[in-house]
C-alpha cells in the first residue's frame, strides 16, 4: 500500500490518504476514529494497517490524485536521522572519507516539505545549494539493539528524500545539521510505500534530474552500509521510535563536484526519484 498527505477538494488542510489506481481515499473516512495522519497509522501498528487494507476494499474509488496538493509524506516524525557518505562515489567526489562508522546527523523538523512545494532561501545565506537523492526509511516498531538480520522487521515503509544542502555552510562548520535544515530543505514523498511492497531495499534505482538534466543515476545496492546495517547500528545507542525517518545517503553526481558545478538556482526545478516508490519534485526560489 502507498500513503500520502494531500489536501482533498473542499478541505482546508492535508490529510492522510491511501493511494490506489491513481486515486486518493481519505483514510479518516474508512471508520470512526480512523487515522488522519501517517504517524497515527504507524502508532496503530499492524492492527491499524490491516484494518485500512480491509476497509479500503469496500470504499469508494476516491479523488484523482493528479492536481492535488501534497504535504510532506512523513510530516511529524519523532526525529529525522540522516546518514552521510554512504555511497563511495559521493564521499570521494566531496573529498571526504567514509569512516569506519556511519556519519550521522539530525535534520530539523522545519526542513520537512512535500512534493510540488517551493523551497525558498536568501541569496545572502548561500549560493551553493545542492541536491541529494536519497532513500528514506520509516521505522514501524521500536528498535533497540536489533541485529542486521532482524532490522527490516522494524521497517514500516519507504519514501523518497531530497537532502538539500548549502555546501558552503557544510564545509565551514563541523556539524552538518544546519546546512541541511533550512526551511524546506528536506522534502519527502510524494508517497510512503509499505515495506511489503519493496522486496529488496538494496535493489532500487535512484536518480535526480535538475532543470531537465539527469545528474544522479545509481542504485541503492551501491550503499556502503545497507538499510539493515544502518537500522541495527543506530539502534545500538538509542531506541528508534515508531515513525522515525532515516535518510540513507546519496549516490554520486552531486552538483558541488561537477565541472562546471551545478547548484540550484532561482526557479530551478529538481526531481529526485526511487523506482517503485515515487518521484519527488521541488521548486526553488532565491530571495535577494
């Protein structure tokens, strides 16, 4: 199953929908007290997900998804954990070494945005803003001290993340959270696809297109550390709570490393995608 947050016709705010056959079915309409946000559905566990599956069989077709406004697919996670330097090509092109342990940093909640939204930043703050296509992993059940063999049992689903980065700030500060946490710098979606829809998270085509030019074209199989390895590693130090979003790193092709460099410009459009999950588009505006 795939889910999204969209604003339905006649409604003022986005809500959780089940997306099937190009149509959006409001999950909150399936039964009294049904979840209206993704986090509520995740917190409901397997019972809630099974009830959505069963109830949707008898639900009306819903509204066509085309033309609806999306919000972040993962909009209120307990935390967003991002992994840096998880593809050899990306770490080498940035001139950074992939260490013996994963590079982990936190993304701020104000950075979350949705498919089709516009991300804005001031020119005075950065003119070196870059794109990074990433596979997002959503935790479904609390994970503490899990082994790699058991890690995928704690994954609820997958989404697409664009880990937008102000490179000049990244290379001037020791910690990467701020350079990647401007307002709107963590678009994700359009959909969250449940884990049963993805046979192997290490066998997915991942790519990015900026202003019509393909700039990243890789596979999640190129990760230095696989999804199970990352979940296991992170769970050793702290419990991964349900709803946690893990952005698993980006393949080679970042704009910073290109000759000439490609940075996101005023009115740029960037689309990042993971086959089987979706295509996530962000429009860019630079102020000043």
